[in-house]
C-alpha cells in the first residue's frame, strides 16, 4: 500500500545533483552575454569587414589596418589581443568585481583593512587611473604618428635649444623652444606625440596584465586541481614539471624562442603566461589537498556535490586570496619583461609601448631626456603600485601568510 | 635512507632536468626553419637559381638531411661533451667565446652577490630591530624603490648623470683595464650599484618580516632578561633563524636576476659579458652561440638550485628526509 511513497534510498540523487548544477548564477549570465556579444562583433568583423586577404592579388597582407567599426564611423581596428583583453575583462568583472558587490559584508571588511594602508590606496588609485585611461583612451585618441616637422618638442613648462626641433610648435624665446599644450609631454625624435604613446602604452600594460592573468589562473587552477585529485603518478609528474618551470630562466627561454620564431606582443603574452602558472598551481593544489580533509567538504560530498562543484564553489574561492596576491606580484614582472625586451629592440617594435619609447629616447638623452624619463617614470610607478597593492593584499586577505609568499 | 639518499636523488634529479632542458631546446630549434637555410634559399631566389636545390645543398652542408633521431643523439652527445660548435660571428669555438665572456661577467657578479647577501639580511634585521622608526621606513622605502625601478632604466639615468654630465665614469666599459685596479673599480661601481639596489629589496623585506617574528620570541626575552646587549641578541640569536627560510629563496631569486637583469645591465653599460654575448648572438643570428649561451644560463640556474637545496639540507637539521 505504501508502494508509491519514495523512501530515502530510492531517490535518484544523480538527477537532483544535475538539477542543482543547472542553476545559473548571475555571474555566469554576465559572462555568457558578454561572450555572445563579442562573438557577434567578431563574426561581423570576420565576415563583413574586408580582411587582409586580397583576392585580386591572391596574397595575405598580414597585419593590416582593417577598421572594425567603420560602419558607424569609428576607425578602431580590433585585433586578436583586443578580443582576449575584452574576454578577460568580462571574466574579471563577473568573478572579481561582482562578488564584491554580492558580499557587501566581506567587501566592507576588506575595505576597512585596506583603507588604513595609505600607500596601497594611492596605488589602487594610480592603477585605476591607468586602467580607465588605458581602456578608453586609445578608442578616442588617435594613434601616434610620425611627423618629422614636429620632432623634439619639449613637454610643457620645459624648453630645448631651438637647434633640435625644426619647427617649434610652442613659442620661441631667447633661442629656446618652449613646450606647448599641443604636445603636453613633448614629442620623440621622429615627431610622435609622447602623451599619445603613454596612453597607448597604458593599454598595452593593462592587456599584458589581464590576459596573462586569464591564462595563469586558468592553467594554474586546472593543473593544481588535477594534481590534487588524480594523485599518484600524475601528481608527481605535474609537480616535477612545476619544479622545472620554477627554476627555468624564463627570460632566457623567451630570448631563444624569440630568436627562432620572431617577436610579437601576442606571442610574448602567451609564452610568459604559459611559463608562469607554477605559483597558482601550487597554491590550488595544496589548498585542494588540505580542504578535502575538512569536515564541511566531506559534508558537501555526502550530500551529493560533484567533484566539479566542490572545486568550483569551495576549493577555488578558498585559494582565491593566495592567487590574487600571487598575480599582483606577477603582473608587474610581465610589464617589466615587455619593457626590457622592447628596450633591447627584441620586442614588438610596431607597438607604442613604454619600453619602445624608453629605447627610442636613449640616443637623445643628452638634450631631450624627457623621451626616456617620462615612460620610465610611468613604468616605475606602475610596478611600484602593483607591489604596494600586492603587499597590502597579502596582509588584508591572508593574515596568517607571512612574507615568504612574497617571493 | 636519510640525508645521503636524498642528496643522491636530488643530484640525479638535477641531471634529469638538464636533459629535459637540452631536449626542449633541441625540439624548439628543430621545429623552426633554420635561418642559414632560409638565407641560402632567399639568396638563390634572388640570383635566379632553383631555391629547392639551394635548400637541399645547405641542408646537406649543415647535416640537416639526416634522420631526426641521429641528429638528436648527435646533439645530446655534443652538448654533454662540450662540443658546442663554431661561432660564425666571433670566429672562435662557442665554448671559448663563453669563457672569455665569463671573465667579464664574474668581475661584477661576484661583488654584486657578496654585497647583496651581506647587506640585505643585515639591513632587514636592523629595520626589524627598529620597527616602525624612521630608519625602518627609510629602509622599506629603499627596498620598494629598488624593487620597482627597472634596472635598465635606472642604469641609463645613472649613466646620464655620472657618465655624461659629471664625467666621473667612462660611458663605455673599458676592456683593457686590469681586473684589480682603481679604474676597474670605478667603472664597475655603477653597474654593481644598480644590480644591488634591484636585488636587495626583496631580501630586505623577507629578512625584516622573518626577524620581526622573533622579536618577541622566548629566547630573545630570556637573553634580554640575562642582560645581553641588543646588538648581540640580533647579531647572534635573531639573524641565524632568519637566514634559514631566506636561504631557500635567495639563490633562486639571485639566479632569476642574474639571468634577466644582468643581460640588460651589460647591454646598457657595454660590458662584454655573457648576457651581452647572448644578446649580440641573437641580433647577429649566430645560432650556435645563441644555443650555447642559453644552455649555459640554464645550466647555471639548474646547478644553483641544486646547490641551494643541498646547502639547505646541511644548514637545517630539522628537515625530515623520510618522505622526500
């Protein structure tokens, strides 16, 4: 008579498990919509905007200027890197910024902690400034162009002997050319406006930071969880590889690869992120190993949570603080590496990055030091800001972590 | 079992790592088109000859037409017997070029390492002893400054000030100067200063935080109660436990700087050392020399990490080797 009453052990837990996985978080919706939008624009770019393939001649011209939004009169060419950058920004918004809004209590707690650290607040302000200008600036401001008529213009409030610039834009007084508002930070030896290069360089630095983060966190967390859950030989092999990667001189490796395959910013970012995930992998692995022993994870598992769910909603959030700290100290090293290669003339010399500018100004140091000094200072303050922020995050997010993790 | 067994395994592991690195570099070089062959093909095409023929001829000349495994074995044997080939741009064997470059690299890297290892922990412990005083803040400021300023940029600025404006140091490194002479000291001061400021920051921070943890430890309180002077407490009791965690990271950290920043500093100051050799080889497309210097740097890194682990096992008797 009680045949239609389901008893506990007859419930199809697999079905319930599937159902619970089907619930969609707002974060995921944002990522899905953002990706769909980007896919649409990308498809438009791919099918309707004239590509680099010239059918008449039958040749691919490679990196050519193909403005994506010419239809609406906006001459901005969206590149491969821009897509990756946009995607990482969407992910960053959905899984870093939105959770801060969703958990106001924790946000307030961290904020109180951070606010006391004045250098960290200043750093945060500086990085926000670089980020906002870097993302919006290149869309509005035109790319720097060569104009030999306006070479060696000094920055505002500075002057240069009038023999160097052919044609002084500002006023000439006593044989000296004075800076003008037209070129607020002066120009280079081939007449490129330094202010514009700085703005474009901000975007390049931010691209390096965000895209590298995307790669490092993805690969690192996959390797870390796989190592922790598979155990045995897989764990051993993966962790040995992490060891090798940690001791391998990345700078030299990149120099070798660059020698063989040639330089591009895309290759640079991909390579450096492919060889820098070892810290994240270690944190995630050790966290996964430690947390699987905890009572609450066992409780979650007993109530039918899948391994994916345990990783996604318990292991990753628990490792987040270590990963964030690790990343804040990793990004400045990427930006520095890019500048170093650009300085050596081995980077992508076609991009307007800070390092390229530093290298350009080197031969004119004696009479036009601003060409090197301005990008150098921007580079210095950006790296400094990331370091201060990383230090503060280390204290705020992870009170028990000691300074060893700084390494 | 125990320490000896661990050391044996650690050395064996280092050997395996070098082999893996050698294999990876070979794979990278083989997968890519050879610049010399490409050059020959372009030349043939421009001269109106058959490019395919020129390609075959060049490949035969460079012995690239043999099967892959033969080439690989040849390469591995060559690497381990120090037959690193002939450098076309320098007109000498690669090993000879590297040895002559090493001569200049050692001249600045030895003082740099010694200064960093000496000053870093001492300043760190000092600021831990005077925590939150103005001296501590000054030291922290210096640490962050050195850490954040790009070495090559700092080098350029100092060269501009001391070389171009004040003319205290030569703008280009003089190779003819004897090693132990005043001139050599003068011209190496700025490069060493740049490298030390770049590497000292992290070490100062770590040793400061480590030492600060011991500031209220029981053994420090006991020493204070016995009337031991502050100087002696820090010099004898605090600095030693501070050095243990530091020694695990210091070598790896210094090596990272050695392989990265020293190249930049050599290029900026015109020192014809190892980094400069690698850089020139890359620019001049000298494949053998690129490969040789790359392998040299990676071998140094591997051996350095091996030494660090071995020293650590000797220094810290608390480590258990059972599960390693």
